C-alpha cells in the first residue's frame, strides 16, 4: 500500500474527536499538565518494557514484511488466545471434582498456570500491536536511519500509551477477578477479546481507507494500553507480579 508522506505527524496522529475547538492559554496548559492523571508506576514500567521489546521488531518482523501482515499477526495472536480460553472455559468444558487434597492442589496449580499464561499472552499481543504502531510510524520518516526512525516513533507513541493507561485507571473499578480459570476465560471472552478485535478492525480500515493511514498506529497504541490494563487485572487475580514475560522463542 502506498502511504502519503507529506502530512506532518501531528496531523497523522490527531484523533478527530479528541481535538479541542478552542485555544487554551499557556497557563491553562501548564495547569492541565500538573493535574494530568498518571498511570500506576508498575503499569508505566510494563509499558516501557513492551515499548523497548516492540521497538526491536524481533517478534513479528521475521515473518511480517508489510503493515498489513503485522496487523494480521496481531489478529492471529488474539485468535490463538481465544482458542485457548475456549478450551479452558468453554460451554462444553468441565473440570472433574477433585477427589482428595493432592488433586485439589493440582487443580489450583493448573488454574493459576492458565491465568498467568493469559496475562503473559496479553502482554505479547500488546507488544505485537506496539510493533505494528512503531513500524508504521517510522515508515513516514524519510530522513532518518531505520533504527533512529523507530526510536523517534517510540518517543511519539509513548505519550499516547501512558496517557491512555492513566485514563484506564480513572474508570470505575470492577469487582476483582476471582483466581479461577473459568472466570478469567469468561472475562476474556465477554470483554477483552471482543473489544480488541473491534480495535483491530478500526485499525485495518484506517490503514487501507483512511485519509491519514498513520491513525492506525494510534488506534493500536490504544489497543495496547487496553491489553496492558487487562493483563494487569488478570495477573492480580493470580497474585502474579512478574509480567510482562515476553518470549521470542
């Protein structure tokens, strides 16, 4: 797909419904910055890890050479996790009642392992979404080396990612997820994965039909923020503090 490189990034990354119709004074801007909410430190740290990992392009670029292929790769990862959650907590899936304490411990270990896997996979998908966003953003830079263009893209996308994470922390709190496989599988199936798939559909439309295809980078950056928040919620259910765990194997 040919991409117009004449539009400045400030235009490419402007979310139409977020643009104010009035000009603020410098003092108002300073006050807004002081009052701007911040994501929790552990989420900011997770975001930095995922940005650093995605910037290298190690995970998906070996097989994906175009923007469309990278975006399809994100969708495929979502599909894989959906298959796994169906296997774990689908309508026709049931776990046998443990017969003794040993089986009860084994079941608990199995459920915790599944919950941890889900949190880690959401981090992997977030990293793939960020890689798409970084590569797309960098493709509009005709003057820098590929490495510098990716570094610059990370700098531009970081603010969007952290801002969106902060917004997620302001939303009304839901009841904590219970550390049960079926509960987590249901949460993924009803909330996390359908929302992510809609974001991918929006990004695909923006990439191929939008006047400014760079908007797809912002959409997938917001997707990454949603996945990071969801991964954190799921990891908390298992009292798991070592995510994001990214594996290039």
